[in-house]
């Protein structure tokens, strides 16, 4: 494959991951809540002023982002960047290589599914820490710490706002990204090892066999289960991954190394 062809393949892959995250977050009918938005913006503005970070508030209902710039914005060259008509901060994402963006989206997919398996009352206690590498306007490289928090609705079910903080990486930690319990301080690396929080063992087995081209009857015989059970696993897989069909589910699962 030519270099241009490989680049196109990577670009399409990243766009697919971004669309999947967008669907997971934005298909929640949260409605508007002016008070919660004010709280989120106040939270972001305080972080920007105290820690000098760039704080982004993504509104999942309205599909827009608000950017609060601390002094770190001058390092990134985005001092005038204040809004985006999307839940994605494009000018910041554009500072990353294609591989870096791919890893970021996959980490956020894993984080979303990790929280989905926690008790509702504990979801807001966790945030994502990730190490990123940016290319600055002058061509130099900068290690960046990315932190992400979700703000939920009153039922603790749907994500209303995502708050992302970008600042210089002033300390190191194991792995590329971690989930942090902000109450206990316990951390867990988000990697292939956390895949059980996305799909169960049997669901991964079924999906791997689907990806290999096997039909439901063949899968049932291979796993010694009924065709009805295979169909039930298929539906659960599509629901958990928020995909419309098995082809999309297999593509996402392979990108997350679920299969």
C-alpha cells in the first residue's frame, strides 16, 4: 500500500472512532439545563485560572464546546480559541499525530464503557488521565496531560457535559492512560486488560466467531449453545457497542483489541 493509501486508511479509521464516540455520548436525550451548564463553565474557568490549563466543556445536548483558556493556551498558540460547533475540540486534536488521535479516541471509548459498568452513584467519582504528545506551531513537540471528567444528569444515567483539561505533563505514570478514583486515589490502567468491562468473555467469543465469518448455527455448534443464545449475544453486543450491525461491531472491537 502506498504512503498516501496508508494515510487515507488511518484517517478513515480515526473518523470512524470519532463518530462512534459521538454516537455514544450524543444519543442520550439529556435536554437543556442552564444551571448545570453554568456550573460546568464555572468549574472549567476556575481550573483555567488556577492551573493555567486549557479547559474544554463539551455540551452533549447541543453539540457545541466552550473553551476556557489559561496561560497554557499561549504555549499551544490557541489564545483566541473560545468555541467549537462540535463536541470535539478540532484545533487541539489537529496538534496530534494520526496515531495519537487514534489512541486518544480508543482510550475514551474504553473509559466510557468502564464507567457504564460502575454503580451509578460512583460514576462521577472517576476521571481519565492520559499522556498526549502535541506538535506546537513552531514545530517543537510538547508532552501534555489530558484529564477528562463527565457531568451526569440528575438520574446519574446520561452524560450532560464532558470537561477536558489540557496542561503540561509535569509528572509521569504507568501506561498511556489511567482511570482515577478521585475519592480513594486508586488508579487503573486503561488497556486491553480492562476489556472485560466492555464485553463479557462469552460475548467476545461470539463476536470473534462472527468476525471469522461463521453463521449463527455454526457458532451455536462450536460453543455448544442454542441459536437463540447466539442471537441474544448478538443483540447484547450491538447494544453495548452502540453499533447498528455486526460488521461495524467487529471493526470497533478490533480497534479496541476486544477480539
